[in-house]
């Protein structure tokens, strides 16, 4: 068990024998349990005692890229489109599986996602990175909705929110468009 006091809040982390986060609790309230597959990839996350609690299962391809997220019943809630190691789009059915939303991913020169836009070409998510991959900004850019982005490299998730962290190694992008340009 590892403890991390932040102000008056106590975050408790249970670390598995494989040195992976297995459980996160705030105080004594369990927030999430994590299960990893034989290749140390996040296989499922079960969140509880918070808004949006539930089970998410992750499907990876042979190159260790997340290609889909499924709910507890096996319904696809999010799919990721890749061009080799570059993520190009997210099809998000988390709010409406019958009519999922398409988001175009923009990446930097390291193939890390830096922005996503919707079908109306409005920015809905942006991120800025510090040296060595730390995310300094992760926001919805005032559009009122920040989609979850499961496009990552180290396949880590924020222990407080359960949202994927954007690390830096083998990440996503939009190779067919130059950096800084999403639409012609």
C-alpha cells in the first residue's frame, strides 16, 4: 500500500506483485480496481463510488495499441482508428451506441495526441506536453465536453479520475496532415 496525501485528501494505492496499480482508494472509499493481461497491458478497469462508475474492458491489437473499449456487457463504447502507429480517429459511442460521434485526432512529432476535433471541425480536446512527456494541459478548450482519450503509450490511467494519461513513447497522431493543421 502506498499513500499520497494531497491537502486534506488521502489517496491510497495498492500495488500488485508485478508493480502495477491494482486498486485506488480515496480515504477508505475504493474508487477503482485494475486488471492487466499477460503482456502487462490494462485489460479492465472497474470504477465505483463515483459518477460514471462501471466496468471498461480494453481490446488491444498485436502491436499493443488500444483498438476498442467495451462495457461490462461487451458492447463497444469506443473504437480507435490507427494508421500504423499513428491514431487518426476515435469513434465514441459512450453516450449513444446507435449513433457514435467521430473525432479526428491531431498528434505532434512524437505521435502523442495533442488535439481532437469533432465533425463540425471544432476543437473539443487539447493537450500540451512538458519535456519527457508530462501533460501540462488537458482540457476541452471551452466547448463543454472533453472526450476520454485512450490513445496512449504506457497504458496508464489517472488514479483519481480513471481517465487515460497521455504519456510519451509509442503514441497517436494524424500522419497525413502536417503538425498544427487538422483540416485544410
